[in-house]
C-alpha cells in the first residue's frame, strides 16, 4: 500500500491544507503582511548605476550586511584563490555536499577553506550536507574522476509524450526507455496519477535537464509506466522525487525489515563524516553544521545527534532541511529539536502547489524568527549558473526573503558548477544589503515579542539591549558570550546595527581528565545568524581589557567611528545576572572612552526601561521606540 503524507496539522501558521481551503479556514487571516518602510527619496536608489561586477566591497559593507551567504564548494570554486575572493565578497559559510564527490575532494575542500580563511583573516563556518535518503537513477558509472569529482556523460534524451518505465529491479540495465532506480521498493510507493520529477542533481530548471513524468500504470511490484510531460536532456548525477509521497526517510521508523533500506544518513555519509572529523587544528575539528537532508520528524534529528556524538562531532549544530509536505506536518516538533532550519525550495517547491509556496515560506520564516533559530533558504539565483546577471524575478526573490526575515541564502549549483561563483556571492550580498535598508526592525521587534510566550531573564536582557541601542542611537552592540546563546537572543530581535558576538575561549577537562578547548566552533556558528559578527576574545583575561580590545578591533574594521555609542551586554565576574553597559568611541575613533555607564544610568537616561534585572515586568506594555 502506498505510503502517503498525513494531512498537515493546524498547530502552525503554515497549515498547508487550511491555506489551500481543504480544511475550515479561521475567520482571522493566518498572517498579517506588513508593508516595509520605503526610502525617503526614491531617486536615491538610482544614484549608483554601475554594474555589480564593477562595484567594490569594503570590509564594513560585509560586516554591516546582516544576511548571510552560504556557498556550496565544487569544482568551479574549490581552489584557494577563488575561495578567498568569495570570502572577500561576503561568503559566511562554505557548504560541502556529500551527494557528489569522493572523500578526498571534501577533505581538500575543508583544508582549502581554512587556508583561505587564514589568508584573508576572516572567519568562515563549514556546513556538511548529507545525501540522506535521496533516490538516484542508475544511469551508469562516471566516465572519469577529476581531482575526486566525477565527470558524467550524457545519459539520454526524453521527448514530451514519450513512455518511460521506471524499475526497482536490481538487475535492470539503464536504457532510453527503462530507468532503474536505487530504491528497491520504489514501485510500492507509486500510484496512477503521481507526478515524478527526474533530473540532474541540483538542476536549476534553467538548463533543460529535468523532466516531469506522470504515472500511467503500475505494471507489477517492480515496474512503473510513465509518460513524459516535457522535453529534457538528462545527464550528470540523476535524482528522482515523487510529489505528494511521504518522505522516504520515514521508512527507517517502520518495523517491517524490508523497508529499512533508506536511513536518514547513508553509509556513505557516515564514511565521509568519519574521515572529515579527523581533520583538526589544535584538537578541534572544523565541522560547524550538519545539514540533515529529507528530515521529516524529530526522531531523525535525535538519531543524527547521537551519530555526531559517536563521531566526536558533538560541537556541530544540526540544521533540518524541510523538503516535503510530511516535514511541514511535523514542522513544530522538528523546529524544537533542531538548531536551525533550511527551507529546501527545490523539492519542497515540487511537493506543494506552486501558488501556495510563497505563503508557506513566509509562515516558516515567521515561526523560525519567533523561536530565535536561524532559517536559510535555497534556490534564489538559478540563472547565474550560466549568466552573469540574475533575472528581475530572482533579485526580487532575494529581497522578499530578506524582508520576510531569513537569516541567510544558500547557493547550490550557482557556485558548485556555475560560471560565476564569486559574482553570485557578491550579487546576493548586495541585493540583501539593499533589502535590509527597508526592513522594518521596529515591526519585527514587536512581532517577535508578541509571539514569544515567555521571556527568560536572559532573553529579557537581550531584548532590552536592543531597545537601549535604538534609544541612544548606538552604532554597535557587543555581546560577551561563551556558547553564543546570549548573542543569538539579541540577534533574534533584529537590531538595526551590527552585533559583535565576542566569544570568550574556554578550556575544560572531561570525565577522562582530557582537556578540551572551546570557542572556535561557537564563534563560527554565529556566522549563520543574521546580524551577528563573531570575534574571539584576545589578550588579557581582564574584563576591561577584553572589551577595550574588541572595540578597538571594531574601529579598525570601520564599524565603530569617533564618538559613536556602543552597547555592551555581558556577565560581570562573580555575577549570574547579565549587565548592560554603555561606552563610546573616543573623539579620534581609535579606542573606547573610559567613561562607562551601567544599566542604572541607562534607565535614568531613557526613562522607559524597568531596571537592570531585565525582568519581564519591564517589558509589559512597552513598545520598541
């Protein structure tokens, strides 16, 4: 019997069936779409009419752009020099896609990224994306390998109206009319009328390398007859996705022995991760994030976390990829279990009706914003795989995503095999930077505050820090943190100024009396949170020395100027209560003014905050000024 996705529940604002009209719709709208503020003079937008490729980016341009850019590293950009240029143009995180490339290729990628990071003196996070329960068409072996990357020949052409048989027989051979797949129970998942998308892995839709098939007959337990709905040239690594079918990853939870062939992390994923976990610097590995493909329930996240612990990758954060309707139905529990979310718009855009997708994306982003967890989206500039300029629709898509509240944009084929990897990063960053100028921080602050059911003391202080920064028109917020949690709380409320997450390194001993150094992972993991810029505390362990060093480095980077105010949130030595301090740059803009005010002075100055404890009562009835 075919396994089907359960109806999406009504617990979240991303209730797919309710939005579509299948279930009873609530009287009130599911979302209130806010019109963002506009520039005072529209002609100001036209002052600089130079091409993006001609514009030069300064360090402060990148640091003052809150939205993060994640680039997938592939043959088009794996060399150190190209990675350096991508970092200089705004890449915050390098993504390794385990679906393609051998272990040597990915190990070399990590080493090249770290070498480039040290060369340009900028921190870069590393994300590893699993293949997971992906289904592939067995079209043959690669013709050759180049530096660990497979080179595939053309598989076949398909014409609209052509009949194709998909089979899960292990002994079947690929031909133009018969396509064997890697999942041995594939035919049992299909029914007449299903739409199946078959295409090159990371197909952009602009290349003519994917075809939609409609199932016309279930021939037997192994063969499914389909008809092609469009022309396509199939080449490269070919994948398959069934619209409306429950995520294949769910099969790992079933009791029947024959349905356990698609675990959430494949043996190949584990093999490569085991090798990558051994690449270390001063005892610390380089993997900051695990992107869990085809995640559809919280149990898979728990399983993945246990696997990471076994591999010695306990510092890595888990980002759950939402790729199916099944994942939407479990979105709330997935969000609670994961450290962040990725809206994988390729497969998800296939699995839900196209007219509903924009509303679903907005609802998912709102839910992640309210939870204070980073949310990233994919597939934004597909055309730049072969073109130096995005389409108007793509530029608008980036801007809308930023205004909706995403933390970052993930580039896939655009940088992995595209012709313009550096220009792609730069284009996305500049589009995001412009969109942020009309992002309504005030509205976002109030919206998130209303949707947060309970404010802990720490989060209360974080939200108060954002208020103070706005009230005194501060140029910068500095958050002293060990784990990065406090800094993420501040960034959750989207202040209108950069936030430096000043991470204080720690040395601790485990139960076996082995020493562990922490700080690098926590700092790099801030690279995926919108508005956060990480710094590792340097020099003296004295509180004043650490803060003064941070402010001086901010001045050198151009994000703190003469006489500008800076808000600092930190825990004084021996205190369990966080404190907000105000400092200012000196008149020369080189160091911190020694006149430091405590939160008590801030209270007197603003007249609208409730005290230094950051209690919830101080927020009641308050509005973001």
